[in-house]
C-alpha cells in the first residue's frame, strides 16, 4: 500500500471522526446538565486567632465525608450577616465535593457591629475599614489552612490548596471580586480598593455588585480568572443602586475595562437579593424562593465543576447549554 494512499485514508478517517465528534457535541451542547450531590457532609465551627487584626475570627466549615482531597471555597457573607446564613449554598457545594470555609467578618451584627448611617463621611471611612478587614480575612483563611486541618481532624490532608475559589454574596461578592484580582478606584481621592492576593483561581459571586450604589457597571470585567455572576431580576439590597444617594461611583482602571477570562452571567427571573430570606437575612419579606435558590446553587456547581474540577461535560454545559430550556424559562445564562 503506497504512502499516498495510506495518507489519504488516514485523512478521510480523521475527517469522519471529527464530523462525528462535532455532531455528538451539537447534541450535548444544547443541554444544560445538573449534577446530583455525591457526599454526606459534616460541619464544624471554631475561631482563629488573627493577631494582625487583634481579633478572634469566627469560622464555619462545611465539608464532604470521604478520604480524598477537595477544592477549597472561601465564602464571604453579605453586609451585616454571618457565615452560617448561606447553608443552601455552602452545604450544597460541600455535598458536591468542596470544602467551604465561611468566616464571619467584623461588620456582622452578630458581633455587635453598628453601621454609621447618619454621616456619609463617617460611613465611608467605616466602610473602608470594613472592606479592608474583609479582604484580609479572606487571605488569612488561606494562610491558615494548615491550622484549620489541625482544628478539624477530619480535614487532615483533604484540602487541595492548588484549587482555591473566592466566593461571596452582596458585599461579600465584592470582597471576593477584589481578592480575585479586581481593582476599584475612588475618583474623588484616587484611593484604590485592591489586594495583592493571587492564590484564588476562580471567582463565584452570588448577586451582581453592579446593583450596589457605589459600583460601576460590570465591575468584574477585568477579573482574569473564570467568573460566575448569579443574580436575579429583583436583586437589589438596602444599598442598591438608586436606593441611597452615593457621593461617587467607583471607577475601573483602564487596563481592566475588558474581559480577560470567561464571565458567565446567570439571571433568574424574580430572584431577589435575599432569595426571600433564605440567605443573608431572615427579616425580609417572603415568601422563601426555594426554586430560585435551587437554580442558583445548581448552576454554580456546574460552573465550579467545569473550571475547578475540569469536568468536560460541565464545561460544555456552562459554555453551550440552554439554561432557559432546563429551567422552563425561569433562568438564562450568557457570556459577558
């Protein structure tokens, strides 16, 4: 058999295989798939001594029960809330094979914090203190992973420190965004909200920071790691855009005004900022939004499995799947 014939035969077979692959992918790509929980979970609560900030940092952790290493999610709660107010997300993520560490920041009302709302200047200075403290908490958690293994023996040799996810809700979403590599600039004085943290490889935000009064449109545009923004058509907090008179809006540095990584935007019809009191706060009008929570949590797992666990099926789903069809028109997903 001549080389020319063998070469032509190889190219023909290769072309058929490619065509077959494309056709099979075209079927799979239209379907947005959700995965089922795989693990029983446990939880633990403890405090870490944060000497630099002269405080005890309360921490809750949710983790799967299994003898293997798991990716680590560090989750930042909303303003005034606390770490254990997001079990619909945090424990759900744990049941899919993630260790979820949930610090309670200094601004939590459970720690006696009171926001200075009477004076805008004092409120802004207090906010700078809070946001800086929050960012340091996130990095301190990563610095303390060995200590956390000692405090929770079940976690010994089970934390995959090469797969770290920054996550958060509301102000916590903004906190996670900053430690994932974003910078915001106060145009009035040039002050930069930024972080030198580089260890988080994926960003997951519950709520869109754009709805906050001080935030510019799409403030996450310059984040250089894979990002999920999960929000709703009624996603507005007490400090939402138009609800308070903000003295300025943060600006994004010119070098960070375009996307350098995939940003997946999940929009859920009717979902509000607190999912009817299922997250962050319970003193908000209901009813509880169980369906919206299920969609947000399920879609976030598809995203995490795609970019953290390198699951090809999840990647096809998050990139090409039809979330609207999978949710009977309740939600959509887009790349921004």
